[in-house]
């Protein structure tokens, strides 16, 4: 079978392979890039129950040595405690610098495994096998890895590109609808920031169509992300565009203590809020916020959040896009066109709060 392949050329070069029925062929792809026969598979309990055996069987049948570490699913596991347990597990299994980690799961597994790969023994290779829509369209590509600490999400991390990304769209068949909805928040974001054709496609489809067109959507999103990451791997300029809606989204997530709202829904609300303000202040074309809202509603992302923008404004100052005296916000002038606007912190607060 012919799979879609996208090459990324950053501090590490790698391919993203997209298609169905890929997990059973894990060993063929993994062995073509790995320098080792020894792999540590890191996954969560839910993903393990669906796909752990398939991936491990493919690797064992090809003569690889494998060990597997399984942690409880959920964002709460993306923490230093799980990370320490992963390090101990790697030591107990004599994983060396030339061996390779495999992240099998959603963004939580990908982020923490990537961070373990960036830091254990000062760095070893890792491979991403994303199993959620969000991880397939976004988090498995580009090399941002992190854990959460009590003071905030993703505050400890590293840039570490994977050696390969294997996107098996069949895994979406077991993914609960709430996580498909969540991933769609990021998909709509890609249309808004960089691709009118993607956005227009989304305007003609609904949630029920997504599994059917997943390959094409994933290909479009990761192609956009690849271009952005190749232009600005270390997040100094262009890459900030990927955070459209995220400054307010992070404040919304914080307001709900990271438990009352999922990331994709918070991003949807954040994109709508910033576009509403940008339109009123003449940065975005007239009607853009209504168009965005209508598109989000097709994917059950018609989120109304409790906090108002002025209530969220101060928490926005913790954003990673803040430098000492100023902050960059991402604005879409029209569908498919985005830019960052850097402003002093006081102006930013006025931008958010003054009618
Ligand atoms: P997740 O990894 O928690 O997965 C969501 C849930 O789906 C989990 O309960 C998981 O066990 C389950 N699951 C995963 N695959 C499944 C499948 N195929 N079938 C059934 N159940 C399945 O969450 P997520 O939404 O994938 O990722 C969110 C994380 O990604 C956050 O921590 C966020 O910070 C991070 N993120 C990182 C980046 C990046 O660039 N590194 C970008 C966006 C988001
Ligand atoms: N998800 C944002 C980034 O990778 O930069």
C-alpha cells in the first residue's frame, strides 16, 4: 500500500508516514530509521489495551528487544512523578544512549516520552506513534516536548525532534468522540492561520465525516506545521502563529483548573475571543468571527466559557510568548492569513479590555 509521506528537515530530519493499517508494520518503518534493535515502548493504560500488543508483536517478530512502560492515562500523568518512573524503568532495563524510545499514544504520551528522550543519558532517539487526532495533526510533529509542574502546563520541556512519526488513522476508530472534537480545535486553527482551502473544506463537512477524511486533514495540517517548524524550529517568530487562540485558551484552562475544559475547546473559545476583538478593532476583516464561529459549531466546538476576556487578561501575561516588557499576540486578518503583533504589556491589556 502507498502511504502519504511528509519529510521534515529541522535540527533532525525525519518522515511522517500517514495511512491506515500501519501499526502492524511498525517494525518495518522503525527498523529503517533506528540504529538499534532495542526499543522501550512508553504508553498509557488505555492506548496499551487497544494497541500495545500489536506494536510489540510487530517489533518482537522482527527480532527486536523490547520493554514496555505503561502509565495511567490523562493529563495528570504528564508530571515529574511519571517522568522519574520512566527514568527508573529505563535504568532497570539497561536502555543505553544508542537505544530508542517509542511514544505510543496521544499528546500526553508523546510530550513526556519526548522529554524523557531529550534528557535521559543526555539524549537518545525517539519515535512518535500518535493515536489521537490532536497528536496526529499537531503534537507528534515539531519537537516540542514537556511535562507540567504545579505552577503550570508545559513549563518544563525541551526541543527534541523524533526520528520518525507513524500516523495510523485506524487508531481513530477507537478514539471517543470528545477527543475527535478536541483535535478539531487544532485543525480549524491550521485553516485559520495558513490555509483557506483547508478551512473551506471544513466549512462543507461535519464531525461525522472526519474519520473518512482524516488522512487528507492530517496531511494538510502537518504540511503546514512542517513549513512553520522548518522556518522557525525554536519558536522565535513564525512558529508563534501555531499558538493562535492559545494565549486566551491557556488562561481559560487555568480558570477551570485544567480539569473543567479540554484543550481543544479552550483553543476554540480563545480563537473566537481574540478574533472578535481583532475584528472590532479593525485588525480582521468584517464577518470573520461569525465565519469562524459557524465553522467551529460544525464540530461541536460551540463553546461558551464562564470567564470574560477582562477576567482572563491578567493570566495571559504568564504566556510563553511574553518577553520582558512586551507580548506577541496572533491575529488572523482573514481566513488563511495570520501574523503576530507585538505590543507592550500595558497596550496588550488595553487591547483585550477596552471596547
Ligand atoms: P491524551 O494523550 O491525554 O489522549 C486523550 C485520551 O485518549 C487519553 O485518555 C488516552 O488514553 C486516550 N486515547 C489515546 N489514543 C486513543 C485511541 N486511539 N483510542 C482510544 N483512546 C485513546 O490527550 P491529547 O489530546 O492527545 O494530547 C493533549 C496533550 O498534548 C496536552 O498535554 C498538550 O499540552 C499536548 N500538546 C502538545 C503539543 C506539542 O507540540 N508538543 C501540541 C498540542 C498539544
Ligand atoms: N503546538 C505548538 C507548536 O508546536 O509550536
